C-alpha cells in the first residue's frame, strides 16, 4: 500500500486567512491626520449647531412633542443598538395563577409581528448541506403543495402547526413518545422569536415517529397530482418525508441529555482531558443494541477468541441508568478513544452529532436513513465510511490504518468536530429551519387558515406551567434554550439547488473515495489473512 497513494486521498490544502492591515500606519501622516480631524470637527460643530437651532425652532413654532424630539435627537447622535432598533429582550409573562384548570394564555401584542431591521443587510453563506432542501422538496416542484397533499395522511401526523401572521397555532392529533413533540414545537417557537415576522404563513403536518411515515410505494399518485407532504426527523430515498431537526437539539430530559449547546460544551471539555495520542487505540460504541438488528449485528465486532476487531462495544440499560442518575451514560465521559462508531437505531439516531463532537475519528456505518445534515458530510474528511455488510472487517482495517497514519486519522476527527461545532451550531439549526419552512411555504397552493380546533401556541403557554414535569427538567431545558431577543442579523444566505450534473458529480466523488478505501482494505486483508479474504461480518 503506497504512502503516496494514501496521502493523495487524504491530502488537503490548508486554508489560510490573511489579516487585513491598514497601510496608513507611518508617522509622516500624523500631522495631516490631526489637521484633517480639526477641520472636520469644526465643520461638524457648525452643522450640529444649525440642526439644533432648526429643530428647536420647529418645536416652538409647531408644538412638536418634546419626547419625539429627544428620541430623534438621540438616535441621530448614537449608533444603532438593540434597544434603539426595538430588539430588546423578550421576557416571559407568566400568570401567577396558571395551572391545569386555568391555563396560561399568550400575551397580547407582546412580541413584534414585523421583521426587525437588521444591523446589516450582508449575511454569511449557509453550509453546503442546506442545498438538500431543494432536493427534499423536489417532489412538489411542478405540482406545488395542495391542501389535499397535507390532509390526505393526517392520520399519520402527531400535530398540525400553522404559522399565520407571525404567530403559531397548534392542532394536536396524538401525543408523541416522551417529549419529542413538546421540544419540536418549542424549537419552532424559538425560531419565530429569533426571526419575528420573517417566517411566512404556512401549514405543516409533523410525524414524530422513528421511521418515515410516507413510503413512496404506499403513496403513489397520478402524474400531475401532488404527493402527500409531511415533516419528519429523517428521510429515506424511498419516502416523501421532509427532514427537520429533531427534538434533542432542545434537550431530551428522559435520558438526561441537555440541550445541544450545553451538551456540546461538555463534550468538548471531556474530549480535552485526554490528548488524542494518549487515548485508547480502539473504536468505541455505547448504546442500546435491542432497538435494531443493525446494532445487534454490530455487537459481533467485540473481541472474541479468534479475532480482535479493534472495537470496544458496550450496552446501555436505560432503566438502570435512570435509577442510578445516569452516572454511566454521560456523553462527556465517552471521549476516551481515538475512534467512535455511529450506527443507526430503528432509523436515524440522534447520537450522530454527539459522536462527531468528541474529536475522535467517526467510523460511520453507512446509513439507510438520513437526517437533515448528514448528506453534506464528506467521507475521509468528516468521517470514515463503514459498510453495513462488512462492518467488523472495515472497523478493524480503519483502526489499524488510523493507528499507522495518526495525523490523518486525527485530522478526520478534528474536521468532524468542526462540522458539529460550526455547521451544526444552533444558529445554523435555526437557519435551516427558517429556509426549509420558507421554501416549503413558497410551494403551497392554498390559503393558510387557522383550523377551529387549533390553539395559539407561544413560549408562555409551553414554559410557564408544565403539567407532569416532576423533576423540573422540561422547564429547565426550555429556559436554557429560550430565545431572549430577535436576531440582529439576517439568516444565512440559502445556496442554489444542485444542477443535475453537479449533484451526480458530488455523489460520484463520495463513491469514488469509498471505492478507494475498499481497494486499500482488500490489499490489507490479502497480506494478513490471504486464505480468508472473502469472509465478511
């Protein structure tokens, strides 16, 4: 296996950012600058005096309100700030008498209904994975989204959410498992608080199950008719479900997982305790294998009397963890290995972002389902791909290769963590929600209305009183993730849709990297086990 060939695959050109420096730092200019400043100050003094006399004359002659005058004068002399732009903090207005029989109501006119003027019209580019929004909505590009498209599979949805004139209205059909629906709705409310007046009117159905709700084989429609449309936590090539960020970004109290921002900080602190070179040289996974055959099959990769597959796999019993205060399942304590394995559960798994954040090279067992961000990740840049039908052998090769190419393996871990920290920041999560809902709303072909059974939803109705929140974690996580003021910046700039050839090239690039790895691995097994090279597990 040639080192040059390997380095080509992993080779990168380091990006550099040259700082901008002002070229006027020389002392010969100081006198000219002082003179120019003096002239400018004199001119400004005359100008300000003229403005004062003019405005005061207006006050005397036409009886202007002195408060208006002082406000305008103040804004004339001060730079824009959150207070002068009306972007002060949102304070929860909780009724002291709210309870199960006397529910909290949404305050009237408490939140701005129009967009807040941003500090700047300039904005940053969204991450590459945002381009998949266009692909996820492609089934409705020609037909649009009709009312029949969202009503036809209403029985599969947990709730309908309506955004109308900047407010949210909820029609609940079924309660979801644990607090999935609660924190999904909470997240959407925070989006409305972050970008008030910018989310367009829309109606959406949402399913909170593990598996996609709309398999294409069961939802065939005649040509020219819009297929059913529903949001979900994951998608599949053979389903119509539209991926959306899952509830755990705002917390999963039932398993003691805090909101994403604080969990990410804790994981990064835990990862920093052991330098990468000093970590355990094996691949680590810890979870519940009973939820899927994929995980049960993975457990075969633990060491046995015949082979050490370089994997260290552990079972979590969530019942015992709950009774012991989750002492053995803290995510920040699971960053002691150089490599971490991601494997799906029944469908996608929320664990993916936590694994990426650990500063370990992620060995990602190629998934069948996709969440909203995974398709933007590149093999051998953000993760090492593992074939589901060859996982033990792939894991062993990946770990052996990484331990002999520590710089490259460590770089994969660092890039995966950078992706989790930057491309999956909560700011980017909200931007993704904003853009997918905006693009979805553009396709709607019906007038948005608030159903008679829907109730207005706001932060107060969800956070002020929580029935059944015995340990207080639901309220705690809501307060931690409460958006306290509108954004002073615009959402990131939505990238264009892939051109057909461009998308094909992108997918082929990922496939060619995986094929190269398979060739390397074949050579590896030829050397160490030539008589059993076709075995797979």
